[in-house]
C-alpha cells in the first residue's frame, strides 16, 4: 500500500497557459497493484478524482482559503515571490494574491490578481477572511481580508466585492531582526490565523530587534478600522535582550500558531530542529497579573502561558500542530480513564534536501496530548518511495501541510495532506494510533511547471515536478490543492471508500 504507519519505538528521539484544463482525472495509462493487497490502483489517482483546474497565470501558489458568499464560494490563493503576465490587465505583475470564483468547481474563474502594495513587496503568501457579521465590531454588510504584503507588512482589505478588493490600511510594518544576516534576509512574514469570533489575529513576522525573523505578533482586529497591537512572543532566547549563541532553530523561527478554543498549538522550525509549544490562550492574551509589564518579552513573561514544550531532533520540525480532540478509542472501551483521548497532527515539512531524497525523510507524527503537559508521539504516517520512485521524479518528496479548515465530516475521520511530488494524500484518522491512507491524487505537470535543481553525487540534476504545496477543504467537501512549481490550482473530490468515510 502507498502508506507507512508504525508505532514509534525510539520515542526519546522526539523528546529531546490555459485557465481551465478539463474536468476528468489526470492519470497514467499504467495501473499499479498494492503490494500484498491484491488491489489494483492507478499510479496517479486512487479514491480521488480531478474536478477542475486553473493555471493561476503560472504563479507559484502557497495558501488556498475558501470563503462562502451566500451561495457563492470564493477562493483566495496566496503566492510566493516572482512575477508573471496577467492577460486581464495585459501587464507583467509581481505575484500577490489570486481570487477565484469556485462556485462551480469544475470551472474555476479568476476574478482578480491583486499584486502587493509598494515597490519593496513581492509575494503575498498568506491570507484570511472574516465576515463583518461575525467580527465583534465589524460592519455586518462587509467582508474583510487580511494578507501578508511581501515580507514587509500586513494589510487589511474590504473584499465585500471579491472582484474589486478595496485597500483599507496597513495593520503593521515588520521590523528588522538583530540576528546575523543570512539568505533569508533580516525581516519576514509568514503564516497567519484570524479568529473571526474574537477578532484576534495571530501573525508570523519580525518584531523590531528580536533575534529571529519569525516570531508571533498578535493583534486585536475585532474592529477592522482600528487594528491594535497586543504583544510579540517567541521562545526564551529570542527576545531582544537575550544573550548567548544563536541556535540552529533561530534561523527558521516560528512557522504556525494553530489556535483552537483556549489552547494555542505553536510550531517552530517547520522541517528541522523543531519545537512544539502548547499555550494557555487566556494567559497568553492577558499576561501575568503579577508582572509589572505583562507583555514585556522577558523570560518570565514568555514562559507564563506555557503548558508544555516538546523539542524535536535536528532533522524533524513542526510545520503545523492541528488538534484532534475528544476521540473515543474503541479498543480502549474497558479502560476507565483513557477511552476519550486528544491528539495533535504534526507534519514535518520536507525541505530542499528532500529533492532527490538527499536528506532524512520527513514524515507526519500523531501526538497524544490527553495529558497536555506531557505530549507524546504515538504513531506516524508517510508515503513510501516504492513502487512509484518519487525520489527520482524531481522536486521535494515528503509532507508539507495538513488542511487547516475544520469540517464536521472530516474532523475525526479524514486528514488531507499536501505531499509535494506525491500530490494530495487522504488518511483515515479514526484511530490515530493507526492512521491508514485511503486516497491520493498526483497531478500531472504542464508546460508551466518549472524545473527544480539539486546537486546529486557532485552533478547538477534538474527536473520539472509537481509540488503540491498546500491543501484545504470547503464546506461542500471539495479539496483545493495549489502547486509551488507554477502548475496551478487543482480541485478534487473523494471517491469510493474515502468518500463513504466522510459521508459525502
């Protein structure tokens, strides 16, 4: 089978140029047999089929976010840096944000490409949308969007008419890190979360003078017309007044804050030297009442909301830590206190060394957090190289992310992963101790797909390869996957056993 699950035994290691390309499935002519199962599977698709495709003007895409406008479904796609030609404006435009109408998923329609603001900005990787009717102080007749503006700022837009976004304000401008200069520069933005019910925005950027370029910056956006900064946050040793050497994980910094209920699940170091932190949200937002300045980045204030911390080995990281709460484990029915368990899904992102499998293989971990102060890995999932031989396809081979959205039919049943050149993978998570793959879809390359190069045994090698970068789902159960190597957007739906699992 195209999966790898196991109980982790060495647990100690973790503690320390077309707009639409058709509606039929993309697949090879040759079918594969699952080893030992007697089941025939296509080499590029199993229990999942293509519904629609859009080339996104050959821009490298990062984050897909779907928002409901009544009966319409609008997709916002953040993009990596670069530039491409926009036939709608007949201009070469710096990559920013693509907005598409996906009400009919078989025919996604580009409404707008929104370039970054200002000459310094390039790319707009991350985006979140909230209805004004949900925000505590929003206009109920408006829809709002926050996005990263290159690496230099965060912006607020009115997207009530998604085809004509209206700039409202710059929420904040990133500062400059004090850490030594590197290829990543000394200021960044990255993944963000906007909690519509409270209006709190959890951003990833560079506070002035901090010793990393990615730290947590939190804002009160409950009134979109008046953004307010709350606090900056990171691991002890990152704060401006800290001293001592710069550890490896200072380079990668924060990757994602996943806030759910009264807990914050923080991932640092997306693919190596990773750290997981579980925080008490109330303590985080209010600070220590006994502190003279509760939000000052002192070691004491940074540790105050921490419930637990788990450090990964140097070769694995925490891209995302998504909670799976309240699982009833059927095998544990005779256990008086542990029948209901809580878990985290933690993908370790495959980085540059995953091109032609030149480094340690990244995988997805499932952590038991029933006792929050003692997070513990209990199983893992990965796609094996054989029989497809992903290591020789080119591009990164390994996991990137799990879908961020919650959905009542998916939440305790199915997790969808982006797996770079292994495409989209769907995993049965009904028993987190034994995750089982039940579907996959590997898109085909197109004339837009760029080459990725790496040195293998002293010789440079280049191949164009699919790089499914991020995935998400909508309320209808459609899966949206975007490609890092310019191949565009793929909208797929579950079939067969996988479709039955989620009751679609």
